[in-house]
C-alpha cells in the first residue's frame, strides 16, 4: 500500500473535509441538516473536532509567545492557548521542515487515531489547523505530564494513591484504545511523558504520533523503522518490528514500574529501569522496588499487585503477557489464578514472577522468592 503523504495544505483541507471533521462552530441552527447528508448510523462516532484557522490559534497562543511554550517533544512544540470563550487549549505544532513526509505522517497518524477516540482517559482532540504549518489542538492539561509530576524533585513526592489511580486510569484508557473504540488502536509510545494529568490527577493518554490502526482481521503489523522510546520497547518489536496490542502492554508494564519506583525508563547513566527491576521482580522484593521518596507510606497489597502485573506485562513472550482487560481486572483486585499465569516450561524464562498465595493475607509478611520456574531459556 502506498503511504499517504500530502504535500499542499489544499490537499490536507480536502482530506479533512472528506474525513468529516470540519464543524463550523458558527453554523446557524436553522441551516443545520439542510445541506448535510442524512446522519449515518455511525454518527455517534463521528469525530467531534473541527478545523481552526491560523488566525484563531495565533490569537489563542499570543502569536506563539515563548511564555506559552509548555512542552517540547522529539518533533513538536506545544503551546498553551485560550479560545475566545475562555477554554484553555494546547496547540501542538509539528516541527521538522526538513523531514516533511515524516511530519505529515505523524500529523495524519494523530488525527486519524485520537480524532476518533472519546474516553475520559484519552486526551481529547479539539481540532487541527493546516494553514501555514501543521497544528493539532487539544484540551489543555494544566498539570502537564505524569513524567513532569513524578520526577519533579522540587515538589513533594507524588503519593501512592495518586500513583495507583494513574495506573488504573491509564489501563482503562489503553483498554479502550485496544477494544472499546471503533478500530483497534495501538499507541506504540506509552510512557510517562505521554500521559497527561487533569486537575484531579486523572490520567489522559496523549501523543498519538506513532499510533497505528490494526485491522480486525490482522494479528499484527510489521513496521519499519522501529520508533518509540528506548527502555519501553517490547522485544518482538525491536527485533522484528512486530506490533500489536501486546507492544503497548509491554510499555505499560514499564510505565507501572516507573510509577512504582519513581525511576525513569532509562536513567542519566543509560541504565534501564527494566534491567534494574527484573531481579527484584523475580525475587518478589516489592519493598525494594517502591520509591524511597514515599517513606514506606503505601498500601502493601496494592503495591504487590502492581509489581505482579508489571512482571506479567514485561514478559518476553508476547503471548504470555495479559491483555489490557486482564491487566485492569488484576489491578482492580480481581482474583489471581495461578493456572492462568503459569508459563509452560518451554516458554518460561528466568524472569518469571514470583507467586504470591499470600496476596490477600494481610498479616503475613510479604516474602519472597519461590519463582514457579527457575529454568532459564531466554532473557531480553
Ligand atoms: N494537552 C496538553 N496539555 C498540556 N501539556 C501538553 C499537552 N500536550 C502535550 N503537552 C506537553 O508537551 C509535551 C510534548 O507533547 P507530545 O504530544 O508528547 O509531543 P511529541 O510528539 O513531540 O512527543 C508533553 O510531554 C507535555 O509536557
Ligand atoms: Mg511525546
């Protein structure tokens, strides 16, 4: 299939109109429906975003004033803005004039995926603008990303309840992307800087620049080049470019570890969180995993669950990772069935999680290893 790269903003406009995203906010009510086609049975799923003019976003951001710059990613700048009705927005300007095709591809990926998603744990797209440059407009998150909040040394440490709430909410958002929306969406870059927080600390998955649709009849996609974030990439993805829901499950496992430990996926010394955490997970040393900044103030059973779920998510064989539906059940306190999660000898490796029959026994000191399998076949 030929990749869809569109070069002129005129082509973009036609495409956007074709997609059906253009909703003029000023359309008089009396006109509504006259020229419009009959609403299709799918109309509840029609995107709710619209096209903005350059003037609108330029005015909203104070002409992209430096003081309104709130984030800079690999290929974008994000500005805070305010619409005439007072609504706060984030305007994402896609950068990289030299890599025009990539910029357009990222723009279309983001528009074509998050533009169809509506969920409390997914950052809402409000619209786009293709005048002069490529822009996406989102609801603004005043708190910024999970990464900014979690790793802010100057602020008090984020409490355990907030971390667990973020884990559960993000799992909900991801389950929706995989199963709940019209098409299967694989995000491909789940990490703390791509999860934003609402005022009351609800997580919202954002940055769909690498996201892909997965047709229902396909088991996976093979993708090149490999893109994403070092330290969060599933082994089958970085070795063979294979992408499916389990790619996101793996990255979600790393995200859980980041929330729990307060460590970045790769630290300043290029040490990966996963390689540091794996032996502790295998030995069930939950206390050693939990962020010392919490000063021991956390719910032990919840922490054991989070660690257990993380250890399942980062399993090397993708088929032995849970689905996001299962992840959510387990995080929310569902029964843990050993027979469901025990890997057969042939698939097992030395990264197996411990088994914790004592999970619900609050009196019992959590203690360690009895990995179900100590046989070592693979590692990653
Ligand atoms: N809706 C938003 N509200 C507030 N800040 C945002 C919003 N979207 C993005 N940001 C900030 O901008 C940063 C980069 O945005 P992102 O969409 O991840 O771009 P990139 O694709 O370049 O990584 C985020 O980590 C976050 O700090
Ligand atoms: Mg990002």
